[in-house]
């Protein structure tokens, strides 16, 4: 449950749409939405999803050139 909480906090903080967050975690958009839902007890985010999301954000941030 901790991974889900962190993932939702991160996606909300960065205003990430389902499509972007799903791509970042290497999952389908429908899977992201199921995992995000409170109604689903069979689908949930895991530590790999969290790690993938953080890695994606870091890699995208490195692409930003603040000197130009």
C-alpha cells in the first residue's frame, strides 16, 4: 500500500495524466487506472512501478537545459 500512496502523491504533484504515468511505469493506461482505483482489490502498484516512475522523472529532468 505504501507504493500506491507514494505513486499517487508523485503523479498528483507533477500533474501527470494517466497516459504519461503509465508510460513512465511501463504499464498500460488501463492498468494504471485500475491500480489507482480504490474499488479494485486485485490490482495494485508495486515497488517496481514506483522505481520506474522515479527513474522516468529523473531522466526527463536531466533533459532540461537550464543554461538555454
